[in-house]
C-alpha cells in the first residue's frame, strides 16, 4: 500500500507513540511532504525536548529506509492553499497548512493518507482520499 504520512505519523514512529507499530511497516513505501518533515523536527526538538542531532540522525535512518521526502513545488503549494481555503474553520475544522500539504501530496499521488488528526481525516475523506486512521496518544482513531 502506498501512503503519505502526516507529521504526527513520523513523530509517533520516532517517539514511540501508540501509532508507531502501525507506521513502521509503512515507512519503506511512504512519502512525506518537506514541510511536514520540518514540522517533525520542530515538534520533536521544541515540544518534546529531544536533541536535534539525534532527531536528524533518526530521520536520516527513516529516509535511508525508504521514506520519500517530496519537495513542495508550486503545484503542491497551490493545492495545499486551496484545500485550506475551502475546508478551514477555526472551530469546526482547524486544519493546519502543514496538514494540507500532506493531503495535497496524497491526493496528487492517489495514495492514502495516514493520520490521527480528526480534522485532517475528515477533510481527506471529503476530498475522496483514503485514510489510514492511526491512534492518537490516547488510542482514539479519527
């Protein structure tokens, strides 16, 4: 199965969250959009207090293991902006621009999107993108 990972999926794999067991087998045939990779580094270092060189090394291992990092070109950027403009609502659907980058990539490639985010999962389904519903840190799936 080909799949696009959102930032949370990779964070879960790196930090041992509940979704790790489900994400690890996907890595060798998965892609992540470059802005989401930036988010992974930011969250692991800033929010979880991990050492940046260690996080970079582990990300390198995932990339060596087959995780495809896709640059954000103008087509994907515009698609992500369009998705957010159409679906974002501060209270009902607080989908981030980074999440929209992941969704734009999945939609462009015709792949599934792996996420634990309920707003992102709902938006993906509205856009006819299959969702691999991952458990969040409490075990709840979108």
